[in-house]
C-alpha cells in the first residue's frame, strides 16, 4: 500500500510538472510572437484611444497599489497621488493558471524618444517584461473618470488612461517584446482611489498609504 501511494504521488507530481511546462511553453510562445499578433481592446472614447495606425498586441490584467501622500491643503491637508509609487504586476492566463508577464514601477528613462519631455522627470512610469526584460517608459496623454464609459465602468475607482511611449530599451539578451510599444491603455480600473479619511488636518501631513487596485492594460504598436 505504501509503494502504491508513493507511486500515485509521483504520478500526480509528474502531471503537474508536465502541465506547468506546457503552460510556460504556451506563454513564452504567445509573448515571443506578440509583434505578429493583435488583441481586441474594448471601444474607448476618443480622448483615451491611440491614434489611427496603432493596434493592440498585448494585454495584461494588473494587480497593484496606488500610492498617496498627505500634503498641506489650505488650512488642513488632503491626499495627493505619490508619483514615486506606481506599483503593479500584470498577468495573463494560460490553461487556467495566472502567469506574470510584466511589472509596472517608476524608473529613470534611460533611452528617451522624440516624445519624451525635456527635461526628463526624475522617474517615469515603466513597464518591464518578466520574460525578456525589455522595457517601455510612458507618460499620460489622456484620461477619463471611472464610471463615465463602459470601458471604465467602476465609479469611484482611479481613472482610465492613455499613455504614450517616451522611451524603450531592449532586454539584456536583445529581447524586444515591449520595445515596439507606442501607446498603453489602462482600462476597467477597480479600486485605487484616495481614502476618505486619514488626511484632513495639519497633523496628518506626511502620512502615506497604498490603496489596492486592479485594471486591464493594453499595449499598442504601430501597425505594420
């Protein structure tokens, strides 16, 4: 009985390894060929829609936090977005399992393009591929309030955005998954808005908080 139980356990483990390997192979194949693929983002208002001639090639579902810092406001204080704290991880689902594909954070734009501001800020919103370490930096060029459109339906959440690439960089081994990015959309946001309490009086100034949010990110490239 013991030998049978051990055999069953080994078989189950082997199946899990094989399934995981298959899922990873599918994931690497899908992302590696992203430049030749398109995905279908929802219809969006003109203010957050990329210019004609751009197509979506990659989608990721984000789980992250929006940072806020309590700053003086009039005779009291109010929560303000902390520009140094965009933090999120983007996932895709393969064979029913979530796999990390991109991380989102703040970093210096070390390879700016013609759209980059001059001078560059100390740090810019960054997305880095978890598979080949290619990177894209982007800045906001459009936004709508959550709850104002079916593509951004959750009233009270952080807004939905259109961001334009201001720089990109290949991965250390030449990976280019994200370097082709021209625009990024943040849609279907849920959560992430500033707290209603905790920052009202001068004594609160200096407090910081991280508010969880989810969103869908779509990455666009110039149509070829």
